[in-house]
C-alpha cells in the first residue's frame, strides 16, 4: 500500500507506477478475490451495483453475475439479457435492475426481462455507457448517440443540446441537475431547462470524462482520461498524474466518511480522504490493476470490478 501526502489545494499528485506481473496473492486478509473459478460469468467486471438485500450485481463482457454472499447466479442473452456486454447497472426504488449493454437496455424485475432498443422503442443509441435514476423515477441513459430519458411510458432524447453525442457518465445532484460526462468535449449540465458546458477552458482536467460523482457537500468529482477534477459550483480543483502516461479514471464513489475512491485503468485504486492519497494495487491484494467499477455495500466493504475478477476489500470502515 502506497501513501502520498498532499500539501496544496490544486496540485500535481505523484502516483506510483505499478508494473504488470506483480504477485496477486496477498497476505492481507481484508482482501478477497472472485473469479470464474468461483462462479463469476467472466473476469471482466465492467459495472457493479448492490441492491437493498446486499446482493452484488456485476456486469461483465459475457453477461451478468449476481452474488448473494454464498451463491452465484449468472444471466446472459439466453435468459433474456439484451446483450452480454454490460457497461452499466442501476437499481430503482422498486428493486428493478437496469442494465446498459452493447445493444440496448435491459430491465429485470427478478422474474421477467424487458428489453429496449434504438430501432423499436426510442432509445437514442443502442450502445449504453451509463444509467442514472432521478427522484421522480425517470431513468437517464447515456449512449453513443446522446441521452435518453425514460419515464416507463415515453422516451425523450437529447442530442443537439449536448456538447457531445457520446455520453459516458451521468450523475444527478440534490437540486435535480443532470451532469453528463462526454467523450472528447467535456461536461454538459442540464437543469431541466438550460444546458451549460464545462471544458478544460473552465478548469476541467481533460475533456474526456468517464466518471462523475457528487459528494456530501455537493461538489462534483470528474474522472477523466488524464486527471481528476473537483467543482464546487464556483472553483475548480484539479489533480493530475506526474507520470508521462495518463490513466483513465473509470469510476468514482464516495463512502460514508466522505472518502473518495477512484478506479484507474492501469494503476489500481486511489483513495482520497481530503488530505492523503492511498493507492491499492495487486501488491496489496487487488485482482488486477485495471479497475473498471467500484461499489460499497451496507457494511462498508468496497467491491472492485477489474480485468482479473472482482475484489472485495473489508477495511472495517462503513
């Protein structure tokens, strides 16, 4: 485990480089790794969500796996999933699971699968990267061809107002503003009337935005191709790697202690407590340093979807 202390607000963060081929077996008993040998449908954990019953739902490149703590259940196109490549998962107030796939959206109510597509239904594009659900229960889908809003009856698509058609991330703040991270052109904010665009010209670290989350103070955190940005609605704070090659930040979550957890696509997981950065890699027990998704369960355990399976970190903090 590597720990780095930071002394300024907007600074250059030095992240250590983890080489591939590191020992993947850790003596740290807080870590538990799950792979296909345990029952996971694929070792590529692209998306993770945890329901109210503490079931862990994992989207992979070969379907969906559900883990109840003891038993694994797998779902694929043979069961009713729209496509086996699953990029995003969200769970609504009725405990329905929504899956964004490489070919449409699937809804699963525990028994029945319902699929929605571009050609037949009204989805903006079949390649779905992100899902968010607002207070009214509307589902928002980020696709390769814009944003779709679905109220379970009708579809509303947003394309021309977005800064870019490719929407990779979505977050909704307490005021109901929707924040969309796009490929190549920055962030679009939608207050349900007006669209606002933020790019590197405003202070964003990079215009390729793959992850967004909102902390307890309402600050927005953006994971980009090269760096992390925080926006408190007034000022931007940016954290960047000092190494030559940048890493995608693919997922961001905030725990109950307001620590931020960041998934990188080659340097493991970063934890930021507001002062200190801690990096977790294969040397600590992570299944792979390519990390695509993060989720936190009711006990405070952190779940990481990686290219080498799913890792659970029981760090004793909720």
